[in-house]
């Protein structure tokens, strides 16, 4: 081979087959139904090349997932999904490529989990007042780690007890604003979440922006604030049929890169599976390329 004819193995590989990434998923360490190992095995079966584990306010599953990913030969990104209160709304900020042992991040997340436990007692009290007894014990049985207890575990308990047909229905009937099991809660501030993530070496990504149902002016205010406080990327989510155009346009305007993830929780029919992300047009800035998240083996 002549001098000067050198090439990047990763570029050649990505040209040979389009790499399948998924930078948003949950395990039994928060409200997902698969253990970190089972999650990685499913990702591998789905031919995902790069997976991030992003449990809610929790990094306990990262070590197990990283080991399973090494064994399965797929790329892995250590992540977390931080719960945030911004202008009275609940938002989620993903931290991708974090050091899970970082002290500032760990203590910030521990604080949120403590407040999750307090909220769970309040949720159970309100459900009790509406005639649904013992929901704290019931929901805890569905939570792998009681400290990470969330509405998803209450939803499973409600389905198990016959109060709802499925978890979606349980949310709708009991766990969303205006319903008897909903408790308004103060999570981390946007600045805290981004600060912890960046301090831990991670990239801060606004998760599923279209789930917040914000009017355009409010969305613009959020993206301005997210940018100003150090946010780096917007997520494209919503499964294979989602239309990523509004995120692509907003990212270009505000100078964000794009991330993409399925937000996988369960293999139940109708939810996005691992690797289910829409096609992203050429030319859009991809966080996983900008931040060089692919290990050289992939
Ligand atoms: P939490 O952080 O405990 O308030 O729970 C938030 C999680 O609940 C989200 O990450 C979703 O997994 C789930 N969730 C929120 N809203 C709904 C909904 N309307 N239907 C089904 N699941 C939902
Ligand atoms: Mn969830
Ligand atoms: Mn979320
Ligand atoms: Mn999520």
C-alpha cells in the first residue's frame, strides 16, 4: 500500500453498514423491565452497535451493562436520565458518556432518589384516600431498587391489582396531573442537572423535546435556557415513524448536535424496541460522531 494511503477503520466500517445506535434505554435499576445484562443481550439481538443505558436518576446498572456489552461485543455509553423541574414543568436531561463514579453527580442523583422515596409515600397516601390500599409495598415489589421508585412501578402495581388494563391506562387513570395518584414534585434545576453531567465528563442532552407539548414560544425559551446553561444536544425519539425534522431544525438554529434513542422500557407490544430510531438526514450533526462515542472495536 502506497505512502499516504491511510484510512480510518471506523469510517470504512460505517460506510459498509449503517451503524445502529440507541442512546436512551432503561433497566430494572429504574423503571425498565430488563436487567442491564438482558437489555444488552436484546440490543445485541437487535443488531444495535452502540447502546446507552440511561436509568432515571440512577447509575447503579452501568457497571453490569458495560461488562455485558464487552461480552456481547457491542459499544456502550454510560448514561443517566436526570429529572428536572423547569418553569414548573418536569423535563428530562440525559447525561451521556458520564463517569458514573463522579462524586458531584453521585451526590446530586442520591438527593433526587431520596426525594423520589418521599414522593412515593405521598402517592401511596393519595391512592389510599381513593380506596387503593397498600400501594407503597405493592409498587416497591416492582422496583428493583426501592430508592429509584417511580410512577412506572405504581402503574405496574395498579395493573396487577386490576385497576387498569395496562400501564398506559394506569397512568391515564391515576398518575398524571389532575388524577388522584399524581403528586407535583420539585426535581433538580436545569442548571444543576447540566452542571452535574458536565462535571462528570458527560454530554447534556434534552430528552424527547416533543413530549413536553410546549407552545413554540415556550419551547424557544427552554432551548435558549438549555443552551445558555451548557446543554449540548437535542434528542430525536419516538420510534421508527417519528419525524425528526423539528429537532433537526431547532438543533441547527441553536447550535446543538442531535442524539437519538428509543427510550426502551419494555418489550411489550406497541412500545419502541431497542434500536428503533428514525432515519436522520445526511449533514445533521450527530452527537455520537461529534463526541466520538464509538469504541475503536466497533
Ligand atoms: P417518574 O419519574 O417516576 O415521575 O416517572 C416518569 C416515567 O413514567 C417516564 O419515564 C415514563 O417511563 C413513564 N410515563 C410518564 N408518563 C407516562 C404516560 N402518560 N404513559 C405511560 N408512561 C408514562
Ligand atoms: Mn421511565
Ligand atoms: Mn424521559
Ligand atoms: Mn427515558
